[in-house]
C-alpha cells in the first residue's frame, strides 16, 4: 500500500514523504489465537540521500476479530482439565442474571489488578516472576484487556505485566510484557478459566514474532463474601503449568481489584470479624448519651463524607469516606455504578447499634508525613466496627493497604495490610450548632518503634448534612428574590432623585460628583464582569453541591436588566450634575469644594486599603474551603479582602456629599429624602439579613451566598451593627446639613460665615449703581 504522511524533521517543520506499508497477517479461514498478531514493515520510497528518507520500521499489533470464524482452540482443549482452583460455588457470584453473562461485566474493558505473591516470594525470587528471563524484577500490576467476547462467556484477552507505578487507562502493548489469552466462563464453578500464551521471536525483528508457549493458566471469579481483609470485587490466580525446573516456570500468583464493578449482581454479603474489638474501644467514648439529640441514620447519605486529615506537624491530606455495608445490607448510596446492586436490598428497621463497614482513602494536599516518611500516593483504608445511632459515635478497626515501596519487599497479600489501626468518629447532631459535622481521629495501635507506626491524625469533614443542603437551597431562592427587590428599589430611588432635580434644577450643581461616580461604578462593574460577578458564585460547583439546576441561570437576564436600568439612571444623574457644573464660569467655587472632597476622601480610602492589606498579611489561621462559620470567613485572599473593603466604601456612599456640603457650606436641599434615605436602607438591609441568617444557623455553603455575600462586604455580628449605625448617622448628617447649612455639624468657633453686602462703584460710569458682592469672614 503506497501513501503519503508526515515526518518531524530536525528543522522543526512538517514534510510529506512517500512510503509503502506491507502487512503480514493470517489468511486462514478458521482463525485461532495463533493468528492474533499482525506485523508489518513501513519502508520509505524516497532515495537515501533525500531529507525525507527513513530506515524501514517494523510494526507489530493485535487483530481484534469481528467475525465468528474464530475458534477458541486453547480453552476447548482444556475441557476436563482442572485449570482453576477448587472453590465452593456459594463463594462466587453467579452471572446467570446478566443477558450477556461475563461479557456484560468484563467485555472489552480494561482492568488493572494488583498482584499478590506467596509468602516465600520477594522481589529477587525469580521463581515468582511471570516474566522470568525477560524482565528482572517481579511486576506488581497486571493489566487485563478484553478484545473479544462472544456467546455470553468466551473471551480473548490481553494480559500485561508492569511495575506498581503504572496506572494508565489504556493497555500499553509491549511484546516483552504482554500475553495473549483465551478464557471461558464456567457456570458450574462461577469462574472464568483461561490459558495464556507468550509472544516469541521478536528481538531481531517484529515481523518474525509469533505466539507460542501456552503454558500459563489463569482463573477469575467475583467473590460473594467481603470482609475487612478482602474488599476485592474481582479475585483470581495465574500460574505456570510447567515443572519447577523448566524455563518460564513461575509459582501461583494471586490478583485482585477493588474497582466498584458490581454491575447489579445480587447476593453480596459481608462477614464482620473485628466488631467485638471495636466495641471495647468504644465504651469510654460512648458513655454520655445525649437526650433529645438526633444523629444520621445508618443508611442516610449523611454517613458518607469528605475527610481532611492533619498530622502533628500541621500538614494536611484530603480524601473521602463512605460505608460499604450497614449490617447485612449493602449501603444504598454507593456510586451509580453499584446503585442497581444496592436496589435489591430494602433497609430493615435498624437498631440503635449497627455493625458497619467503611472504605476510606486520602492523599496528601502537598507534603504529608505519614509514619517515618512522607507519602505521595493515595492511602486506602478498609474499616469495620459499630455505629451508635443515639450518640453519633462510630468506632472502627481499620486495615490500610501498604504502599508499593513496601510491597516490593513483602509481596504476600497478608503482609501488604496493616490492620492495627483504630478509627474513632463523632457525628454532630442533625440540629446542633457547630462548624464541623464530623470530627475524629485515626491512630496506629502499634509500638512507636514499629516501622509501620504513624502518629495521631486529626480527622474532620467539610461535608454538610442533607437537611442543611435543603435549607441552603431554600435560602438561595429567597436571596435571589431579595437581590431583585434591592436592585429594583435602587432604580426607584434613583428615578425619584431624577424627578426631584427636574423639579428643582438649581440643586444639581451642589450634588457631589464623587458620590455619584461611586454609585455609578457600583452598577457598572458587575455589568462588565457579567452575572457571575454580581452574585459571586461558581455556577458549576454550586449546581453540583446544591442541585440548583437552572434556577440561577433563569434569573440571570432579569438581574442583568434591572442592574442595567439602575446603572443608566445613576449615569444620567451624573451627566446632569456634570453639565450643570459646566454651565457657566461662576461655578469655580463648586469645583474647588469638589477637589477638597477628593483630597480628603481619597487618602481615607487609601488608608483603608492599607489596613485591609495589613489584616490580610497578619491572617495565617487555617480555614476550610466551602464552609462558612459564623466567626470565621473562608478562602481569605488579598483580592477578597479588597472586595469586602469596596463594599464598605459603598455602604458609606454619603461621605463625599457630607464633605462637599461642609466645604461649600451649602444650604440647598441637594438630595431628595427618598433618595438618600432609601439608598441607605438598600445598602444596610443585607447586614440586617445577615444577622437574621446567623441566628437561624451557624453554617452554610460559602458557594450558596447570593445576598449579603461575605465576599462583597464586611459581615459579622460587630460589622452588622457598626455599619448600619454609621449609615444611619450619615443620613442624619445629610438631613441636618440640608436644613441648617453644610457647616452646622461643626462647633461654632470652627464655622465660617459669609456676609454679602452691596458696594457702589463710583470710579466707573459703566459700573455705577451696579451691586458688587463683597465677602468678609468672621470667626
């Protein structure tokens, strides 16, 4: 086959070249496992002196047959041979309920299995290495890739062996570490039995490779019984049928996977083995019973939660924890992949003391010392114990899966678990106040001299209860309405001020331009930053956490329109004031007073920014994301503190007008009472609402704040009292100034009085009988 393609040259340019690809594949009518490989040679058609010339490239691949002419010759020959381990039928799940049998579960998917060697095996024992003579160290992981599955149970499979650090999603085909296998489901034993072959003769050229040495056997099953030490959803074994002294021999190796692949299979059971030990460790912690308190039900979704761990050095790790079985029943809130399996179980009337099993995992956020060394990989813990519904106490014994570095030294399954771990958790009551719904600890019960010992880990959770989530959704609906009402009222009060200046145009020049600029920017900036800046929430995260769907999005247009109207009204008022100031040159005193306002207010605002920066620099307390405590604001950043300070400036929007009245000593009623009182109320209502919200509950999702957003102003009990008092004081000062003059708020000896008198000018005929204003000042 002749074609054209692309080649990456040293010059960094793409250049076309001519080449021929010759494929070598089987032409047999009845295909078998020995016809699986397809090889080829890619040769350049350009002359050797050409820049696009390349040496011949050999290619090796696997054919994924789509026809039914394939014959499962290997597995059919094994009929009658005992190629699988003897297990009772009740220990494995049946696949009869599935329409496609094992094809529904394994099919054409890719799985990674941890290899579990015998007690006599270590990393240097060549008799344990399935790649003996090919790869030096024994692999820690086996990839399982189905490439053909027919008749509800016959499969063609690729097996790959890798070190424990490989976690790729795709199967990496390498003839050194890959075997080609056939398997068939045994309905009598509820197991998949199979035969695997190696790829041979590929060292000199891939075109000479072929399949042979079919001496590797394997078995695979789906265990029906789980326990603390066995959480694998798939278990199997692989071994060599050769004699021990034969080349390529290796001893039996187990493999398993904890992947959540239950696929709706009924019949799962759990065997509790350390519940009595967990009860003994829980006696002292469960002595005080809380009367009238309600705690999460065993089968409720509140039993699964995010976890945050802190070691003695202050380092943190994050993860997730979820029940697996509650008593004899599968936990009904498992992920969607196992939800169908859970639906066959109906929760029974639960007692106050429940046997429970958990699965936990966590990974370091950055650096995390766990035991004698820092870890970088995920730690998995299986646990079981008891849960006391009347006190919310959960006591468990855990087994952690040891890391790959330890498993290289101890390759046996029993040596890859550390089961001397005590886990104690206290759930907060459903109606109680507090910043954490879950608190607890994870402790090693080993001696400090033991290599597997690790220090005390403090456990907490940022998850919220279902009742809290429902409350937050209801509150979000309320706050969206309040945002719309507030913006609408702002439009009304701005419109009333425009009607006022239309009726009294002489007051326009004595309105502070600085104040109007601040109010105009308050609506212009959110419009420039879009609706996301208006409500300051992450829409995707919020929908995930609260399931708000499209409710917020449906109100986006309404909020934008109302905000746009408010902006246009404020901008129109600014335009009219500016035009009135430019009317004639006699308004020079007005601009001088405005400059004085700017000279006083601008340094005040800059000092406030510096204070916000100092507060940010001095704040070094750890805060959890997404959760707001009444006395603790979260996600602190310099930009966040500056945004809160801008909210404070907006709350004091009347300050420039007060200063202008003071410097100009105006006696005009520049602002309509409906404008400055109404706008003040609109700015102060969020603080009153925040006090009400804090009284109702002490804990909310930070992502759900829309009205009285803690990121857009200073909110706390102190601020919610101080800011309204300041706002009302400013409104009262405006009223007094408009009634008695701009300097009426000063002591008498600090006031300046202006006396106007008419003086006749006799030295000029043109100016005779013309009155001249003369200013004299007295203190």
